[in-house]
């Protein structure tokens, strides 16, 4: 497997150490769509752990990928079930990023269409911190009124 397949495989592994070791110590993970950024291995670890615990039966699928020197791009899908309705949904997305000279991620940027993702309208007492953060970001993108 190449780098882009390894990245998706690590996401699906539900093994936080396997995922986090892909990043440089000063790595950054950005969800550009939701305007969320996680700086450093501790924040990336927390984000990944929250992802694993927040989504029901998720799976990332590698569609296509490329790596050229210290740059990469991955087209992928994320299939999961809504924690609110139980309905399955699939989000098409892409990641691009920069690698250090050892092949570790310096910065990963995710882009996806929020119209493909169900509204995370959740009660704070019923959700994880990760879903609460996403709900707040969703409201910034889709203000009511």
C-alpha cells in the first residue's frame, strides 16, 4: 500500500497510536469545512478518539490518492449512521496535506460538502465533546433565522 491507502487504513483501524504516528510532533489536522483545527499530537489524539467514539459504525473508503514529494491528496468517503436518527449517510470528501522529510504529516486539510452530512442537532447532555464541537461549528455554517 502507498501513503494515501495507509492513511485511510489507519483511520479505519480505531487504533489511536497507529493514526497519530502518521503525524509529525508539530502536526496539524484541519477540518476546513467546519473551521476546526487540532494542533499537536495531543489534540490530534483527542480528535481521533472522539471520532472513534462518536460515530456509529463508521468506515472510510479510499477512492483515489496521490503523493508527490512532500505533498499528498486523498479522495475518500465516510459512511456512518446518524447518532440522531440511525439513518446511514455517506459524505464525499478529500484531504490534502504536507509531509516532513520523514514522511510524517505536518498539516492535513479535510474538505467536504456539509449538505451530505446530517445536522448534528444534539442535546449537550446526550453527546460527546466531539459532537458538541461539531454541532457548534454546524451552527456557524448554517445560522438559523
